[in-house]
C-alpha cells in the first residue's frame, strides 16, 4: 500500500516497529511514510475518529472499521 500523501511504496521493514503511520481516512485504511509525517506533523488531524471514544487508532477489517482503543466497530461510509 503506498503513502496516501506522496505515493511512496512501503518497503520491507527492518526488525522493530515500523516508522510508517497508519490510520483510516474517509473509511479507507491508509499508510503515511516517515517523510510525510515529518513534513506535516499535523497529519493525524486528517484521520477518521471513533464515534464512541474519539480515538484514531482505527483499522478496516472486512468492510468494518474497528477502533483499537475501545473495540467499537461500525460500517464505513
């Protein structure tokens, strides 16, 4: 999956946590590369938020959006 801002393709990560950010924007799972994160520190403001807890730690699973903070799930728009 490419970076949703610049289109850069993610390469196989080295061991450890990935420097790529992830989230949901307009109901679609996205990745954002480290360079775009650095150039726009406000990028998390563009992420969708959970209607229950307001968290942005979301994943898209089989057509549903799932909040990893409170486990709420709902159908994307």
